[in-house]
C-alpha cells in the first residue's frame, strides 16, 4: 500500500510507527507483522521516503555481510528463507597487515559450520523486503517523508509531507544518520571523525573467489573484499577501500586501469588479478552514536542510533540486534498488557542494548585506530596478536564469535 491510498487528512491511529524503511526498519516491520499473531495484533505504520530501487540510499549498489548470528536471528523471524537465494557464502576469512608479518585465517570448517556469513546486494534485498511488506497488514507510506513530529503524553503525532497524520503510542526511529526524528526532539549525537573515506565498488577477477573474504589493514586504513555471486560467469568481489580524503578523491576519479593497478599494489594477488571495476562510490567514514538511543515514547535503532566504520562489517549486524532486542521487549510488554510506549518499555530496551552496543562501538574504534597507526610498538603488538591466532587456534573462538555476529 502506498501513500496514494491514504489521501484523506484524518488521523490514522496505530500502536507503532516506524520512520525509515531501509534494512533495520523494514526488517522490524516484517518481524512485528509476523510476531503479532492474530490475538490482539499490533497495528504498525511504516514511513519511508524512497521507493526501493537503485536510488534508495539504504538499498543502493553496496553489498553487506550478514553474519552467521544474524542469519540465525533472521531465520528465527522467518525472513532468511526469503533472502537466502540472494546470499553468497563466506566460508573463510583471511586477515593481514600490509607490510608486516601478521596474518591469520578464520575458517567455517574449524567451527563445524557451512559458512561464517553471507554477502547480499542491498538493492536486491530491498526489493524482496518491500515485496514481503505488501503481503502484510503493515500500513506502508511510501514514498512519504516525516514533516513534523508533535509529542504528547500518551502518543506522538507524525505529520507527513502529504498532510496526513499518524498517531502512535510508540515511534521507532530507523531513519539513519540524519534522523528527522532525532532532530525533532533535539537529541544529542556523538560523532568521531576518522579522516577516512571509503571507496565502494564491485570488482571482476580472473579466478573464482572460492568463498574467501579478505580484510587487509594498510597504512591508510582497512581494505576489505567480500565474495559475490558471479555475473555472467565472471567472478566478482565487493570492495570497501578506506583512504584519506584526498587519496580517495584521486582514486574515485582515476582512470579504470590506474585504479585497478593501485588497488592491486595495495592488496596483492592473493585474490587473483583485478580485471574490471564497476562504478565507484565514496562515503565518508565516521563513528556516530547516541549516548541514549531512547526518548519519551521513542526508541532509535540501526543507523539512527549508531553508524559504524565498516572495518569489521558489523553495521547491519548490530542494527539487527537492536531489532531483535526491541521485539523481545515489545512482546513481553504486550503479553503483560503494558502500554508499549511507556517509559518502562523504552528503558527496558535501553538496558538490554547497553552492554552489546557500547562494547561493539568501543571495539570498532579500537580496531580503526589500532590498525591505522604505524607506531612500531603498536604495529609489533597487533602483528604478534594476529600470529598468535594462527599459532594457537583456540584463541580464535572469541574473535570468530564477534565476526559471526554473536554477542
């Protein structure tokens, strides 16, 4: 159902209004629709500014790694079977430090798993999620933008750019880094600039990837390659290359042959020879997070609550844990007959998320700063750490658990 189906100016009353329908918001809406059941189902509105096509900022040309733990949760919510055909398995991860001796591997077989995770292309995922949303009772307003948020004691009223009004007991902000909901409440956000820009593109290689993913730390920042589905029989990898702003701009505009040569020099030939590259995109890399991702009758999830450096591919996986935790809190409140927008509910969500969220943010910042620093004692320490993981495999277990999206 689109905004065209809601052209009267009457107030639509719902239990939950979700602002933002990218990965976190759409997943939450589908999970709520599935988990609400038939007895006292929750009424849900989803407000999304963009249609799910290549122009959607959340369903663009990027690929993401969905960790093993996230796949478990998506399966539990009944969503992974809808997406599994889009995934390319990550069976092995090679981690190295350019110019140093440190390297190690994480292998699915060591943990008796078929895969450590799967890589999906966001544009294709968006189309599937919205197709599934159209099969539910979720009131979908798309394309529609939030113009104003009017707070009250027992609810919030959301005014859309069409003039329509939605009254909700609970607002879930899933509207990204530039959250309109957050700015409406004048809530603070902490930002840490890493002085890096990520070059995002898809690569063609001269040999199959064999389901290997690579994380290579360089003096300018991390360089990650993820396995993708072949295109017309041609092996592909998804690239995330962190560079300083000036170097990134140079590489963004460089002729294709020059770009591939510079990338090959930075990465090496472990993944084969890079023979072609798709359109390149650039994203500034920052760490942003809300100290308290809740407000009166409002919770923040996904990139609206925090945006991470892509160094360990944990952005969506952390956002999905936001979704899962919120679902558990809401289900408990519903079963106990509580007001789902009450302070008790929002604070329960804050409490459940606090440790995982804070530790993940700290770990990401440590990795970025630790592996971008060429101070020799620090470089020696991190390379010894990587070598120890190879020499003593039991040490890999906690590292692998984090990589696989388990808390």
